[in-house]
């Protein structure tokens, strides 16, 4: 490994220390004159002068800076979920050294990557190897040159930006795999998996679980009369209304066509019926406007519950009970909720 150069020699760095420590450079956020988009950097260095030198350089380039005087404070910040992803650590600090902080960060196994630059006055190859083996991504020898610091931070920015793009792509794939493409509700597979987890939880914790199947009344007539694009618009609006009628920890999924599945953790008979009625009222609250067409839409719901201590062969048995209740609601004239005991 080549030893880092330090073009800035002490003689060329003559600075009024008092002026440096009292300086408050602008440009701590946004985009600098160099075009660097704002990103947070954590500095940990027990030298106030060194910290201020780093702050001046970083803020000039448009970075936002968090500065602390020791490794312990740096570690407390790095444990936070919103910790900076770019970090500059002085090797020698009281308490926790930069190398020790490096090791602790790498042992966290976080979902995001933290790019760490060690700042050191050590020149020996063996020392630098120790620093890199601790988990540091790069190092800079004191006294540092500003241009070299800027260049060495570049790979860190690229790694962090690339990981952000990969995480966004991963999230998009997850959404695609679990969400209905039209309504953005849980899709059939995802809502079924949620039901399996909630069944296991309610039996483990001895609490009830409510299950509701909803269906839009005479939806085929809407498609046949106004076309499938209008039918899709109706499904989107109905889905939005359903979501506004449930608790944050309830789950709503598109089970198929115009049929929806609602999972209600910790809900017994009365709570499940009330939730289904609340959803029915929300769906029916006012006509749905699609272009120049005004459509009166109603819905029917079948509800059931699994009570504490009840045995169940599987999720399909509970869905079957709710489906039978839905069938009764249709037989009884639609636009209503029917509850059936699961047996």
C-alpha cells in the first residue's frame, strides 16, 4: 500500500488559530460551488484545531458536519438509525480510539453502509494495515491536504449513493411482489401470508382474530356498462376508502377481482362486525365520479372470528367461514354485513 502523501506542510499552513476556532463558514447544506450535493459527515477528533480545519473544508464543499471530540461520542451517534454514512475518525483519541470505533461499527451489521476514513499521524505500513483491518475504508496521514481529502471522500459518496439506489430498487421489487398493481393493496399471496402470521400470533397469545371478506355488489354490471377502465377506477377508489376505515395495524388485501380480505388482529365478534360495517359505510358514503359518469356503488361483507382456544385446521377454514357469511349477505339482498361463527 502506498503511503498517503501530505502536500500541505506545516510551513504552508500558517493559520491564526483564534480566527480559525471562531470561524463559522457558510455552505453547511445544499449544493456547494463545487457542485457536491449535501451529505452529512461525522468528524471525531480530540484536537479542536484539526476538527475546525476539517469543518472548514467540508462545509466549503457543501457537506453538513457533525463534530465531536472523542470516540465515545462518535459511537453514540453512529448507533442511531439516522447516523451519518460518511465518517472521519482520528486514530488516537481518549477513551475509544478511531480503530476501536471502526471495529464496533463493523460488528453492528447494519443494513446501510458506513464509509470510514481514518485520520492518522502514523506512517508505518504495519500501523496502516492494522487500521484497515479494523474496518476502515481508507486513511489520510496528518497533516492532511484538502484536495486529497476531497478525492478520498469521493469513493465513499459513490458507495453510499450506489447502495441507496440498490435499496430503492430492492424496495421497488418488494412492493411489486407484495402489492396489487392496480389498487396498491396487499396482493392475494401477501394477504394470505399475513393471515398465516396473525393466526399463529393469536393462538400463541390467546387473543381473538377477526376476518372479513368484502365484495362489490353487481360489479360486473359496471364493467359491462361503462367498460373495464371505469371498473378499474372504481376499484382504486373503493380500495382507498377501505384503507381509510381501518386501524393502522389492520391489513387489507385484494383477494381477487372485486373481492377484498380484511384481517383484524385482537378483534372478537362485536369488534369485527363493527369494523365491517364501518368499511361498508365508507365504501357507500357517496357516489364515485369517473369522468362524466356518477356511479352508486355498494358492498357486502362476510365476517367471522377465531376465538381464543379454538382449534383450526388452517387459514382456508377461516376464509371459508367468512366466504359463507358473504354468500348469505348476497342472498339477503346485498349491501349488508353477515357474521358467521367459525366452528
